[in-house]
C-alpha cells in the first residue's frame, strides 16, 4: 500500500519542507506534466498533516475539532467549493495519531471515499450540524455529533484531554460541553502548524501571484476615463477564473476622491483624467491566496500624488530589506510611520494600512505585523514563512492616496518578492 493511502503512518521525513532556494522561485503553470517535477500533492498532504500532528503534540490538547474550512482543507485535503465557506456545515476531527475524520455535506462524503485515497474510507462521514442555526439545535444533530466525537476521542485513548476547537456555533459549544468535552483554543494550534510553508505550498503561492501579475497588466491597459471601477473588477474576475483560480475572494478598486480614507471596496465610479487609483486582488489557486495591491494614475499625475507614492514605496522597501530569519515583527513594524504621522488618531484607526500578514490557505495567517499588535507582542520571522507587506500614504491634496503591497517568501538568507508587476515608480496608465 502506498504512503498516500496510509494517512495515519507518517515519518519524520514528511515534516521536511524540501525547500529549494537556489535560483528564482518557480511559477510553473496551472497543470501537471510528466516532463517537469512540479507540485507534489501527496508530499503536500503528508506535510500538512505532519505539521498539524506536531503542533498538536506540542499543545495541551489531545485532539482537534475543526469547523474552519481552511483548517479542514489543511488537515484532510478536502474542499467542496467556495460556496461552503460561510455555511458552518462541515467539520473534521484529528485525535492523537489516528487518521483524520471528516464529516461532509451529503454526497461529498461518498465522493471522498471514492476519489480521496489519502483518507481512510470509513473516516469519511456524511454529516451536518447547524448551518448557522438554520437547523435548530432542538433537532438534536449537534447533540448526536458531540456524542459521536466524544466516543471517537475515547476510542483513540484521548479521553479527558482538552480538545482544541477553532470556532463553532454557540449551540455546538454547549453540546460539546454536555458531552464532557473540555474545549480549548484550537485555532492557535492550527495557525502554528500552518505558518511554515513547504516547497509545494510556496510553488502554489508563487503561481497564484503570477496570475495576478497578468491581471495587473490588463488593468494597466484598460484604465481610461469612462471605464468604471466595477468593470475592472468584472474583467479581473473573468481572467482569473479562466486561468484556473478557484476563488476570487474580493477585488478592491478605489479611485479619485474615494482613495482617502481607504474604503476597502469598489463602486460604479468612472475613472477620470488624473485620478489616482489602487487595486487589491484577493484570489486563490488550489486554495493558496494572494493579497497584492498596485496603484496607478490615469493619464497624468500631480506632484502630490507622486510624493505619496514615493513615501509608500520607501516604507515598503524598508520593510522588505529588513525581512530575514530571526528578525522579529516589532522590528519591522517600527519602520512604518505612526498613525498620527499620516492622518489617523490612533493605531487601531489605521489598522491594516501599514500592515503585514501571512498568506496560505487563508488570507490572514501568521505572522501579523502592525504597530497596533507587534510592538508589544512580537513574533520571530522564520524561513518558510510567506506573507504580504502593505503600505498606504495619503496625498497632500486631501483625497488621493497610494497603496502598495508586495508578497514575500522568507528564504534562508532573506526574502524573495513574488509579486512582480512593476511598482518601483508610479505607473501612469494611458499617459497623455
């Protein structure tokens, strides 16, 4: 039997990240081929499960009960479409060294038994709990599954040990308590597991970034007066799905007087000559996310707009230059201006504007880098982390602003930027 078919039998080798830092990080393309070694999905699955078990062993918990679809995918390598992200209908259990269990939506469990040969077939269960309360707790599903979970934990020899839960409906927490389960914070355990990416994850993240490179070239060509923010969003969605994106989570398109303060959305506003405009493309390829801002001007620019861009670029360049293993996040955050220095009353009001955040199966993983968080709660940057760095600078005209974001992979000696659409200077689209 192949190792792919024995998910409860892992070796120390499965924890190896298999990094290959020589040369440029590859963006192979969206298909697998027989003539190049690209993403090794079996290795990816074993690595993610091994990382989770290692994080579980280092915690006080004996089991993990997961409702967060990112965590379910990380542990079980199952996904049934982006529609399920907010339904709270699926869950998974990892207890000790047992193979993971997954409860899935109706026929999806049957599909897993047939096609997901890295799972133990009788650990793929049809099941559903509350679906955000639409199935009332009085129906008894939560009670049933809480008792089933308690039985599986006992069978695995973990009875009495805390159970890490990432998040769940309130009624499910009550059902778990009634079943005698001591719930602790499982999200921190999972984030610890997910923070170091192996070579396959890095390749998927780089491929995802390469797709956004192409979208930004399209945007650069299409930006002109009369085009609307929502039209750019529509064209970007079309390209990304054609290229193999499995979820365009959101595209921010912000222009003109909407730039300051940053609203984090898009509208039907038409671009006008001289507008400053910035965009953020949040999408995933095989689950792995992008967060990648670029700023443009339409036709022409003013000295105030250029000055804002230069400052945003200086701030992000300083942080990129600081990234290497062993540096702590407070050291990076200190390189960015205080909130009051760019027009905000406090750090929480400016949260997310001078910002760093991990990328993986979720948009926000470890590390988080922010003056609001990192100065008092620093964490160490480690080889294999992948995260985005983003800066924002309002222009002195009172309404324009520049926003830049770069995605970086932490290597053994520093970092490599994987967001490659040119941003060293302010791009002027369709210059007059």
